[in-house]
């Protein structure tokens, strides 16, 4: 018994000493408010020592998306997280909360939420940030959470060796990334064209066909079944007078509304894959039709799986996300 206890203690010490995995968050911030919820969730998980946000890359081509990401990172005390943005992306529209939150003013007219980026800042290309971040991390350590379009990661695959790394983008992905968690597709309705996929179908097709490692997809059917209770904005955030994600939620749509937790679900799985929040499908291959409809072909050699959630899991996921996103800094 004593020997067993010593082995358990040794294992616990090794786990505690292990560095938290680096996470790259790739988001179309501003198209839906669940991206903001997912970013807050990742900050909470970093504060708990479960991950480290290594970079945020953006697939929404609007100048107010990087400032919003910057102010959220600054709010959580991590203003130095690298931010990269898409060039010539598919959604240049402003959205309902990026600018509105960034322009909020406090007493005396100062910005309510300080940020390191302005709407006129020269934000680096997302591919440069992706390559630089991957090159700097340990082999097999990186988790990528993609909750927007596949534009950035498809372009990463095509990127050649350069001064940042002698490896191509595909080689960097193969060497550095241990998991790609994608919010996209629909795995219970083959006629449904999910937004993140249909807005840039060629990139989604390229990503799933060419990504060298494991991909776990969180389909539309998962997030739409897990709805955030807006009453928790009033009860769970009493520790702070102002919170950028709470403001984003209120700006995004007419209150009260229950936001589907698509993106936070994929982020939660990525960082806590072994906690039983979700069940994984059998392995196979995900492909997309020309209109963006999802196809899944089971195969023992397949590198793709998708998330499945039961009623009991759904309740646990909703509570975990709700508690994490409102966690005090």
C-alpha cells in the first residue's frame, strides 16, 4: 500500500510540474458572441493552470476585431498575447459588439477597457503569427482551437519555409500540433450547411483534406443544444462592475436571449479532453460538399472524429462553461 501511495504521489508531482499546453485560438471574433465567451473561458483555464494562450488569430476581416481581442486579453492581465489577423477575409462587416465595447468610456472619458491595439493598428498577418508561435513551441505540445472559418489554417498549410522556420506550414503543423479542435459542420443533418464551413468552403475542404494530425470537430448540433442562461449575467459577474464579455453579450442581440455555446464547447473539449464532457465518434474522414454540407465516412485509419453529447453531459458542459466564463480574474 505504501509503495502504491508513493507511486501516486510521484505521478501527481509530475503532472503538477508539467507545463500547461499552449493554445492558439483562431476566431472570427465579432460574427457571434460565443467567440467572446470562448476567449474568456480560455483565460479562466489559463488562470487555473490548465493551458496557456500562446496566440489569438482572427478570421474576421474587420479592423475592430483585433482591438476587441486586445481589450479582453488586457482585462485578464495578459496584454502581451500575440494577435494576428486575416488579410482579405470573407466577413469584413463590423458586427454588433467589437466596436461598441471597444468604444465604451468610463469616468472622465477614458476607455472603459484599456487595449494595446487601435482600429488603425498595423496588426500582423495571421499566418506570420501562426508560424512564429508554432516554431517557438515544443514538438507535439500545441492545441489549436478554430472557432471561425478555416481561412487562416488552410493558408498556414500552404505557407513555405521562411526566416521564421525552415519548415513549411504543413511540416510545422505535423511537428508542433497535438490536437486541432474545430467548431464546424453538422454531423446529424447532411443537408445543413453550417456557417463556419459555408462561408469559406474551399478553405475547409483544404484544411480537413490536408491537415497532418488529429482533428476533432464540434458540430452545429452540439452547441445549439447547450444554451447559456442570460440570468447568469446578473448573478455570476457581481465581482466586477464592468466585464467586456458581459457587455458584448448585451450588445450582440436584444436581451434576454439564450446563446448557443458552439465555440466554448470546442474550446472546453480541447483543454479538457479526458473529463467526460463529451463522447467521441468513431474515427473517420470529414469532407465537405461544394455547398458546405458535411460528410463523415467512418474508417479505422481516419484522423477525424466529432463530438457527441448526451443529456447528462450537456448539463455538465453548460455548467462548466458558465462557471468558467464568470470566474473572477
